[in-house]
C-alpha cells in the first residue's frame, strides 16, 4: 500500500483480502432459514422461508451501506456506490432459493460472497470507480416453478415477465400471487435494458467432482451446458388391478417407465458431456390396487453442443411416439425450458484465472454442468463464474458441504476480479 506522502497512483489493492470467518458465519446464519434435520436447507422459491432469507440479506446489505431495490420479478439488487455512479455496475450474486433437499452453499455462497466483498471494501475504505451490485435472483432452481433461472431469465429477456408471473406450481399457486404474498413484487423494471450491467461475476460451488478429483481450489468456468426441460403426460385409464386382464389394460406407468429408460439411453448415446434425468414423477391415482391412469413426469436434457442437444430432443420425441404407439396410450411432450450452451466472456474468464494465479491458488478450466444465473446474464453483459469444490462433488443433497478455506479463496478471487472490472478510485482516503 502507498504511504501518505507518495504521489497517489492507482491504489494497489492486490493484497486486499476478505474476512473468511465472517463469510462462513453469514453462510451458517442464513442456513438456519429453512434448516433441515439432516443439515441441509429447504427454502423453496417464493415461500415464507424465501421471504425470511431475503429479509435477512436485505438487512445485512443495508447495514453494509447498500441501497436496495427490488424488481418486478422479485430480483433484489444491493448497490454499493462508486465514485462515478453513472457507470453501469459491476454485479455479482446468485440465488437463495433451494431444492427441497438442498444444501447450505448452492446459490447462498454466491450471494453472501458478494456481500462479503462489499463488507471487505468497506473495512478497507475502498472507493471503486463504478458502483457494485449484489443480486439475489428469483427462483433459480426451477423446482417449485419453471422455468429454471426465472428471475435472471426475465432480466435478460429470455422470456417475458408476464410468462414468468403466470406460471403455477403443482398446487396451482401462481408466481404472481406467491411473489405478492412474500412482499417482493418490486417496482424496479426487471430488465437489463432498463438497468444495464457493466460486468457480472458469480461465485458458486462446483456441484460436481472435477475440482476435488484434480485437487484444484478454483474452477475457471469457461461456459455452461445447454439445457432442454420438458413436461410429459402419459394418459392411460385407471382400472381395477384384479379383474382387468393384462391384455386389456391402459396402464400409464408402463410406457412412462419405458420413457425413463429411454431418457437415460439417449444421454449415454451422446456421451461424454450429455446428461438425461427424470427427476419428478406423479403417478395417478397412486393406489396399490388401481392400474395407473395418468403419469406426469419431467425430462431434463443437457449437452455441451447445441447440435447434440437438438439430436437428443429429436431422439426423445421419437421415443415418445414409438412408446405411445406400442402401449396404445396418449403421450404429450411440452418443452418448458431451453437455453443453448453458454460460453462466458474470455476477458472476464482471464481475470478469474489471473487472480487465482496471482494468489498462488491451484486452478483449472471447467465447464459447468449446472445452469446458473450467469448463463442468462452472459446474454446482456460480459460474464464469468468462479467455482470452488464441494465435498465429494455432492449437491442438491442435504449433505452438501464445502471447506471454509475454499469458500474464502473463491471469494478473494471474486473480490479481485470485481475490482479489476470496476476500477479503484481511492483506498482509505488515498485517491487515484
Ligand atoms: O438445474 C440446474 O442446473 C440448476 O441447479 N438450476
Ligand atoms: Mn445454484
Ligand atoms: Mn441448484
């Protein structure tokens, strides 16, 4: 750091570090909101627990001197002023909604790492050139409501606000009503066109085994897989499990089961980067001695190449037709999510890599198998992500775990990458 009587040049902040213990403590405190007995978190989008988590974050952000605004899809933006507030902000963030069997770190880490960056800059008296913002994106998980990455998708114009607000959960509750019920239907426009972003960085646990298997601390994320999600309905006819002869049945669960096998086969046929999952299934009427009359199920297809993803889409539709004809039942397929593989911005990816190298951290280039809000932000501004390992690569599971020192390391990379993009105007009174 420059002494008082030297001519101030651009303040040197390369040695600036976050407070890892404070980051960990904030993660553990947020994890109490929706804590499950197995040590995980169940904080579904737009529930009262989501509200409690949002309230905690906004309180912390205001205590850190941030101005807070909420947009029409419930995205929260905590703004730390810079010297030139006419510049578009350098933004970070993630999500605090979780899976039903979620963990303490998925999404929550990226939001609280952003808050820790703000707190560390406050402690050091750093004034950035551009303002900074920490975002909490609505319904990233897509578990209760589809589409997935809903808040960032509206912000990046991947789909309309009206489409998102009209979506309903399995109990028929709309996003619009749930958002209003928790008091986060904001007035700010949910649009990057109205609120331009200068650059976006997102810190996240990897949620897979690659970093840990290669004993690397920082994942330099070069891009993310493309995804197609579907809702499938198999319509047979309920009937009595005893008197109904096998050859006269319209059993909906049999063709549905064949489709589950087909989804797995389609993914394996497009190895090594393809993925195929049936995660949600509803069997109706789900009674021991009734032949299932209707089955609804989800299909999640992913690939690193959009041509491959299209081929998997075609293979799925061919399988549905073939299975339905053989079983003499009706099967419908509705695509509810699509986004192509998303590369991140080389300049920002390099900033992440350079910061890891400068801090002597082990790192490697990775592709994200998971979707993240950064995938949609990358459509409207330069974007990059920072991964850190999670224990045994497990996520979307209550046992999800991460090491404090890895979380701290990732947050320090986030700090340096954001400062490089935002510029430093002053450090504890010494101005550039
Ligand atoms: O499904 C995903 O990739 C993310 O967890 N929403
Ligand atoms: Mn996530
Ligand atoms: Mn997730």
